C-alpha cells in the first residue's frame, strides 16, 4: 500500500514538473522567435525597404509583442502607399491576432512568477482589475481603436482570466478599422519615405524613453540603498 502511495506521489510530482518545463520551453521559443525577427529587421536594409506583404505580416510580431519597442503605425503608412487599404489591414490584423495569441500565452507564463503574484495583490492593481472587469470587452475595443498604449490590457486579460477568443475578437474588431485608416492615410497622402522614417524614430523614442527613465531611477535607488 505504502509503495503504491509513494508511486502515485512520485508520478503526480512528475506531472506537475513536466508541464512547467514545457511552458518554460515554449516561453523561451516565443521570446527567441520575436528577438530573431527584430534582429533581422534592424540588420537587413533590403527588408526594411521591401514592399512584400510578408514583411508586413512578420513585422506585426515584434511591433505588437508584449511592450513593443518598435511602432506599427509608420509601417502601415508605408505599405498603404503601394497596396489597397483593405489588403494592408487584413495582412496586418492576421499577424496581430497571432501575436496577441502569443502575448496571452507569454503573460500566462509570467503571471505565475512570484514577482507578479505579489504585484497582483497590491491595492492599485486590485482597483485597476475591478475597473476593467466592469466592461472588459468595451475597454478592449476603446483601447484597440485609440492611440493609448495597449500593453496593460494584454496583462489585464490574463489577470482576470478573460477568455482568449473574446480577447482576440475584441482585437480584431478594434484594430482592423484602425489599421485600415492608417493604410488609407498612407495611400491618400503618399508620405515620403524619409518622413516615415522620422515618424518611426520619434515613436520609438517616445515609447522607450519612459521605460528608460524608470530603469535609471530604479538603478539610482538601488545604488543609494547599497551605499
């Protein structure tokens, strides 16, 4: 009897460890995939100037992944100059939906860490979660249509266990018209490439400077405490 209990206990422990190893492996693969795409984009001058819609599709991954460090909008303006607005919107939303499915998976992995478990139970986080739970679908639609940062909502949907299919539906309904309008602007105005590059740089700086400031402040506080 004891041996059977020990065997069952051992098998249950293995079952618990095994999924966690699979999750970690998948998590590493997802991050590696995005980093590789981002590296190829920055390294290859020909890819940056390409008008191939596959580039737009693949660019959706690094530009919509977690807290994206590269903007999506200038690329939509660029491809809108050479393709119909409907085509650009459909290609962009296809890549975005796949990326958001990845985001959901990655955040589900991250949220189990002790750091996020502690953060999750803070008063401020609890207030935001309760506010979001009142009308999650509407909140996602508004955030997807507007230029506000979308990454907090990627985290919130996982925190409240919002169904992934509802999340992806909200992304589709909100992002598709937004992508269409951006592509339409690109087609109507025919913004010069150099100006799109300027917009691209401005957006990168505006998105990443707040994160850099937080990092530097945190580093300075750590140095102060250490001394």
